[in-house]
C-alpha cells in the first residue's frame, strides 16, 4: 500500500492526541505537499534499514518492501520526522472550527470518543478514537497485545498451549473456548488437528461447521485479525468480519486485517499472532506484543460477517484503503472536538 496512507494516519493521530490533551500548536509553514506521494514514498523508502528493505517472509500480506539503494539513514529519518511534524501542525491549525461555527465545511476531523483503558496495576488512560470526513472508518493508536484464540493449539488443560489458559477464562466462565450446552469446553479428539487441546473459539466463525470443529474459528496463527472491545465496536458500527489496516510506526510495516474477535470492554489494542508477524512484532502470545506505536484503521460495515482467506483480506483491504484515500485526499483537516465527545466505554461485551 502507498506510504502516504501511513503519513496521513500518523499525522491525524498526532493531532487527535494533542487536541484531546488540550495542547496548543502554533501555525507553521504549511507547504508540505501531501498530494505528491512520490516525495513521501521516497522519504519513507530511504528511512528503512537494509534489513527492513528485504522481502518479508511472513504471511501473504502485501507488506513487502522493494530493494533500495544505500542511504544515509540518520539524515533520512530526521527528514521523515520533520515532515510528519510539519504535516501534523498544519492539520491542527488549518480551518479550526470555532464553537457555534458550521461544522459542515470541506474538512474537519471528529474525535468520536476517548476510550478509557484500565489495566491491572496501571493508571487509567484515554485512547482518542477519531474519524475523517467522507468515510465511516475510525482510527486510534495504542500498543498491541497478542491473541492466540482460534489457533487449534492455543489452549491445553495443563496450560502448555500457545497462550496462558487464564486468558481463555475460568471454569464456568470460559470466553475463549468452545463450550457445550452445560458450559463445559470441548477437547479435540484423535481426528482433530491437536488432540487433547481445547477447541479455541473466536467471535468470527464459519457457522456452517459444528461448534466443536476447530476449523470453525479464525486461526490466530494464520490469519491477521484485530480484536476490538464489544461495546466500543457496536457503538461505532463495526462487526466481526469487517476489515482493517494496521500500521507499525516504529518500522513502517503494515498489514491488512479482519475484525476477528471481541475483547474485554476496557481493553484496546490487540491483534492475532499472524498480524503481529506481518508487523514485525514479537508474536508470542505469552510474552510478545508492543507497548505503543501501532495505528489501527477500521472500516465499519465493510464485511459480511464471515471468515475470509488471506487473499480476500488483502484484496478487500487494498480496495477500502484506496477508497478511503480518495474520500479524504482533497482535504486539509483540523481536529474538531464535538459538543459532547463520548468518554468512557459503553457497556460490557
């Protein structure tokens, strides 16, 4: 996918964060020409290390970088950061909507809500979630925890699976396992992929297959998918099976993905093992992940509620990104605080 998508999402996120925290940015030189993708693509290509410029052996995602000539890495990284900063400042100060002004102008960006994250032992913090005009797609920046759900070897009764069994729930309240009518989890038999392991479930499933069939669910070790809180996703119109694109700001890798599973109402920033591999993130469900620097762009209403192949995810994702770019390419956006920006998380999953 084109690098200018990454530049734009990065800039919009920076603006969202600054405005949500009440920061003031003074007007600068708004001569950054975002509509010349060649320049930004060249800067991004030059900023990649030789290792990152090699073909990505993981998965089928269209994130492979072309080979590049030797570059002066430090100088190019400084140029890249400067362009991101200038673009973000221009977005902030251009056409800022005053209270009472007509907000139906050619460009404004709406802060949809501040999602409150609550991790045990850590202070609460807000993740701003925004949207650009002309598209229902929403975006946010956070870290990424790793989800193994749906992989046939995700969980084992003796806790020897890919992920810690506690992440699947507790007896009588299993969230990550397929269960019978009595709430007891299914264990795979001799004809299943991993006999003796539990059948790990995901919210997105092939409902033409039996509930105890491990292939009914989306395999986190194979399919790049994102996990969204149930209440937030419903509030913003996203359903399992919708498509997304995810960017790693630290290494410029990106991947198309599908909304494959629903997570806790107070957590955000989670992806499958396969998605982490595509993004160059450690994909160990027990010890992997990233603390920050991951941008998620989600397209509500874009799916059909069914699992998809990697090829379908890539094709649909590419089409949606192109349409999204076209819808906002003529805009120079400023963050607009809505009259009552939603705060907090809406209900449980």
